[in-house]
C-alpha cells in the first residue's frame, strides 16, 4: 500500500502544478494559492513519516512548489 502521506503530498503537488498552468483568472489564481498551501502542509506531514528515499523525493517536490510560486502570483 505504501506511505499514504507521501502519496497525498505527491498528488497535492501535481494538482498545484496543473492548476498553476491553467490559471488565468483571479479566482483560479486563488485556487492555486490554496492548493499550494495544501501541498506544503502535505509535504511537511509526509516528511516526518518517510524513508530517506522518500524524503529525497519530497525535497524535489518542494522545489517544484517553489518553481510554481516563482512563475506567477501564487504566494
């Protein structure tokens, strides 16, 4: 079954990326901001309950979120 917190973090980051790519309106950008916050929370929860390999991948996901934040008004 795997680490559910890790899976949730991975899915949240993927959702944030997709929303950010499609965001055109203020409402859509607000949705991106909320999803980024959910993803950050999921990453934090997952990190403390993950193996070293998962933690490394979570670090890459954190970088993905930072890239999303830097590409638009999503902070």
